[in-house]
């Protein structure tokens, strides 16, 4: 998860894996900023990145175009629920979170500049890769170092996980777009694990390219 604070607005990136976790994140954000979270960005549609969304009442929600269909009632929600329970979320909590599931109203097909008041954040649809609807968030820093929230396109805690909705052949290209927008001096925040640098992302791109048979960069 990430929190980006502007003069007028507060952006939460990935609101957690359950309503309880979302409520905890919301409370922490309010304690830190003294304000409500006004915007949410989903980096992709897996349960641990979206099921806390309903805890942020009134927030404007952003996601890559097509994510709204993934999160639509029916099969999409059933798969989310099953995945959450399989990873240890109690069934009652999974039922409630999917019942109240929030879908993005603002859909990013290319790039979208989000004005937070004194701070412009870039939302970029850089996928497909980890899923068919991967969104990255680029945050400028007054010191000149950009911070890039990568979602699960980058994972530091282990090898990148490719589930049934991954697009392995296009994942290296998604990382190329991520690196082109972030640059060699940016700080990259993985979906899981510690913060990394561009060199780590380049190395992970090489691993993914070798795994999927894509030519090296």
C-alpha cells in the first residue's frame, strides 16, 4: 500500500485485502494527515489489493481500463472470494468484502495526471503483465527522485507470481514501460517486499524474459 499527500487531496494506493484491513489503513491515514482519503488507485484486481476499498467511503476510485469488468458481479467476484479464502481470509469476511466490492469509476487507458493540490501524480496503464489490467503510480519528489508504485509487476519478497490471469509474454514489455517512465534514479515500490532500485527491476525483467522466452532488452 502507499499514501500520497497533496495540499488538497490524499491518495491511497491499494487499500488492503479485507474491509478490516482497509479500515485500519484508513484510520492510519487519517491520523497521519488529519484528513480523509479522497482518492484510491488499484494497481490490479487481485483480492489483496482491492477488497479493502469499501472502507474508503466517498473516495474517487481509479484503475486500468477493463478492471471494472474483472470486478463485476458474478464470476469475477466469486473468483476474488475464493482466492481470498484460499489465502486465509475468513469466509464471513470474504463474503462481506466481495458484497461491498468497489469498482473503479475512473478508467485509465493510457496515462492520467491526478492533481492532488500542489502535487501531480501520474497514473499509467503499463500492462498487461502480472494481470491484464496493471496500473502503476508515479509520484514526483521535490528532491528530484521519483517514487514508482509498481503493484505486483515487481516483487522483492520472492519470484514474481504468474497466475492464470497473467500475460507472461508481455510482462517484460510492461517493465520496460515502467522503467521508461520512472527512469534509472527512481525508487520502485514493489507489490510485495522492500523498496528497490531500477537495477533490481532490470534484473527481474531479465528473469521474466528468460522464463517466457522473450528476447532480452
